[in-house]
């Protein structure tokens, strides 16, 4: 009974003290989490679960696993957008290839994603997911918002971290046609579990998914 009560208390602590957010607007400061706090809370919960099976070695193993899992789920992720081509440039190119007219509805003309330096990385190594996208605003649809969403999953498909970044024109808070380079950067903590991670990215136009890419990252 005492062990069950300990787990219940620590579970409540996790809800209060874990990641501040698993989504929202990504900024250049961070992804909204405290990795150290998350690791500590995960370790406490893991230790409690391990102890519930009856010995100290199980508690120690639970603490190690719990800390690694929660550190991975609360990464510090930086996000940035750079406009590479103006609205006039991309719209002129589109018209030239499409009999002088713009599309009726907003479309993503190009969307490619690359992981730098490569898809096999180590803990504490800088990782950057860089996307190039070209957006053409439609004639019959007001472009209210363009966003890129990053979704990091473990090998079992469980979502560990999710962020959304606005893709805005340079020097303004507006959305429009243009060629953009969007990036998300982070480091896996030293104690995160090694193995295979799935990275999905999506482009959202006015809240609707219009393009996506998927890559695999191997942490060695």
C-alpha cells in the first residue's frame, strides 16, 4: 500500500513539474521545456515503479530508464525562418510556367527536408532539420497562416515532442507567397535512449496539412 501511494504522489508531481508544453509556437529561445527537470521527474517516477516490484536494483534501473525517457520527451528545440525568395519572384516564376495565372487556392509548390549533419548522430551533437518550401498564395483563398510542424517519435511510434513554427515573410508578422528556409535545431541529452527515432514534418496552410516529409534518425 505504501509503495502504491508513493507512485501516486510521484505521478501527480510529474503532471505538475514535467514539460511545460508539448506544442505551441516554437521560438528561437527554446522548445518550452526544462530538460533537467524533466529528467529528474522521470527518474523519480521510474525509481518508484522499480521499487514497487520489491528491491533496490529495480529502483535504480527504473530511475535510469525513466530519466532517459523523459529527457528525450522534453528537448530544447530552437526554430528559425529565413525568406530566400520574395513573393514577386515566386509568383512570377509560377505564372511563367502556368499561362500567366496564379493558382485558385494557395499551394506549396516545393517542400524538401534534410537532416544535418546526417541521419546518424550521437548524444550532445548538434542536429538541424532544414526545410525548403515555396508557397504560392491562391487567387480565391486568403492566406491567413503558414506553419511547419515537427513531430519526433520513438521507435514504437509514440510522439515524444511536437512543435509548430510560423513561416512568416521577412521583416513582418504577415503571411504570404515566398521561398522560405525553415529550421529546427537541438541536441539529444547524454542520457537519452539510443536507437531509432522517426521525424515527421508537415506544412500547414490555414490550419490544414498540405505537405509532409518523414525521416529516420539513428542515435548511436
